C-alpha cells in the first residue's frame, strides 16, 4: 500500500470550507496537515507532500482571491502532485458544476484525481447586511441548497486515500 502525506489548503470566510476541510482531515489516511490561507503568513513547502487538496468557497461567482493566488503561484508543483479540488457553494447540479469548473485553472481540473462541490450552510449571524439581503432573495426563489453533503466528502476522501491510488 502507498504511503500518503497530504496537505489540505483552503480559505473560508464564513466557516463552510473550514468545516469541509476538517471533515476531510479526519477521513483521510496517512499524515495530513491543514492550512487556512486566511490565517497564515508562512506556508508549508508543498513540494514535500504527496497529495494536495485545495478548497474554497464562492462569493459573487468567484473563488476567494487567496485560493486563486495559491493555485497560480504554485501551479508548477501542483501539476506534479496527486490533487483534489473542492468548493463549498449553495447551488447544485449545473450551477455548482459551473462554479467548480471556473474556480480553478482548467489544467488543474484536468490533472485532479477528484474535484467536487460539497454544498454549504448559512449562518446569517456571520453575513454582512448586503449578503443577508442577497441570501434572503435567493432562499425565497428556491435556488439554494442549504446543506453540506457528508456523502460527497466521504467519497472525495476515499478517492484521495492511498488505497485508492493503488487501484489507479
């Protein structure tokens, strides 16, 4: 069986991506480190990891700038690693797939072992006034999916685990 040394890198504004990253952390085999891009000045040397998982959330149709910057700065190393990509978003199906596709460079999507969206939750106490207005309108329209999919997180982790790499 292959050994695994995984880094989960994420940015979370309201806690959804952090919650997903922590659930992945507990579901993965091997040594796993976790890094919140929003709370760090120094970052781990990603070249020392076998696998890297990158996660972010969508605001106004875009993933956080810190996630985009991380992908762009580290592109040459990321393209050589076993890679997982995920987003937390409040849509499902085609809208969520589109947001996932547009969140990361196409070359990283093509290279990724797995990429998926996990859904999201809303804690209105963490939203700005404008965000509350927008979210309330979207909830009334029935557009949003307000739950994190534990099943998708579990399936994602299974695909990133070393035992799955042995089957590839």
